C-alpha cells in the first residue's frame, strides 16, 4: 500500500475519532504537543490503527513516534510487511 494512501486513511481516522482538524495534520505536527495525543489517546489511536490496517503496532514503538509523519511512516512500513 502506498504511503500516500496510508497517510490519507490515517488523516481520516484522526478527524473522525480524535476530533482533530484536517489542516492540523501536517507532517511536522507533533503528536502530543500539537495534536493533543496523550497516553490514553495514544492507546486508543493504537487500537484504531491496528483495526484499520490489520497490523500489530508495539506500544513502545508508538510511544517513540513524535510527529505525524513518523506515525505514517511506521504504519506504512508495517502494512508493507504484513
């Protein structure tokens, strides 16, 4: 699956489930500081992403992600290897 498609699907998930405005989802947007993804939201996001893409994402790996672009990259890599 192309990274661009993964990016679009993740954007939709943020808008639908996390009530984040689409224009806030820039590649350099910081997950915690800019997008208000706290630890509880991170767990919710992890479950949503795993369901949407039928992948497994280790919590520690998700915790290391700092920006929206890093999140898209990690998910795209997992999708390509599943």
